[in-house]
C-alpha cells in the first residue's frame, strides 16, 4: 500500500509540473533548430555570399558563453528573489527574443548580423538562468524524495526537444530543397 501511494505521488508530481517541463523545453527546441539553421541564417544575412564562418561561429560562441556566465549570475539572483517570478521573467525575455528573430531584415549584411547577434546573446543570457531557476524552484516545490527524478525528467525532456528541433528543421530544409529542385526549369539548346 505504501508503494502505491508513493507511485501516485510521483505521477501527480509529473502532472503538477508539466507546464514547467513544457515551458523549459521550448528553449532547447529553439536551440536545436538553430544548430541546423546556422548555414541558412548566414545566407539570409548575406544572400549570395559564401557561408560566413567567423561571424556565425562568434554568434554561437557568445550563445554558449553568455549562457554559462548567466547561470552563475542567475544562481545568485534566483536565491535572493522569487523563483517563480524569475522563471517567468526568463521565459518572457526568451520568448520576446525568439519572436523578434522572426523579423530579420534579409540581405542587410552586418546590420542584420548585429540584430541577430544581440537577440541571440540576450536569449542565451536569460536561457542560461533557466537551469538555476529550475533547480532552485525544485528545492521549494518538489518533495525531497522526488527531486532527482524531477531534474532527470526535466533534463530528458530538454534533450528530447533539442533533438526534435534539429529533426524538424532538417526535415523542413530537406522539403524546401526538394521543392526548389523540382521548380528548376531545364533549358534545352
């Protein structure tokens, strides 16, 4: 009987935290898509040019480094302020950055690159605080005997959404490439 109550409490914890799992997984989904869309993004910024390795590499380097630095900073901030409020602020800023990325001006060169760079840097900085906020929030909201499972499920869902973002954008790019090939007109001499 005791095991049954423990299992029910675990299931209810998963049901209780599904919004946290889902909202936390949107960032990795976007990041997974960015891995694959990197070359396409370069061709949007500089149409007709070759792939800009240095600029795109710098963008991704800042993405990872600002996230790592932000995790430390947000760890301090989250401990001093409301964990829920910080979680929502992180989600709101991340969402705004991703939304604003949909307004990229094609073909503006370095001006477009700076626009994307600033938004991705801001996104990465706040996304870096995601783990600090989740771990801190789990200390308050998740029962002690379920915290490891909670973090494990959160990490698994993040990884799955990261992979899903990569796969979905890959399939989209493949479909786009196939439709482009089928539209090419063959000229006969």
